[in-house]
C-alpha cells in the first residue's frame, strides 16, 4: 500500500516490521523508535512479527479530507510484501 503523503510512525509498544518495496528491505522498529514513510506512491507494507500487541502513533500529512488513509498498491514482481 501507499499513502497520499508522508506518515511519521512512532512505535510505542511491541515491534513493527516495515517492508520497503524498493529492494524488498525489511526493517525492524522496536518500542521507542520512529520512522518516516514517504507516501506519494512509495509502496510498502508493515506488520507485527510477534504474538504480542504492537501500539503505534501514526501522524498522516496530506491526508484526504474524506476516504481511506491507506491506498492499495501492487508490490513489484520481485518482492513479496
């Protein structure tokens, strides 16, 4: 998926794995870390790799006034995200 604009993600509890479609790179973000998703068509996925809960705060920039915050997108053929 992608987003209309950038998203700042703060992981408050647990862990989040972010998978970037460019190079199919996985990055782990434990509690107390943050990252910026570029949005604007930057395709990625994110998931909780553990059995425990993940709590995060996501701040969306350029979010649409109405409609979804997540825009479905196809992953590149050489990357399963």
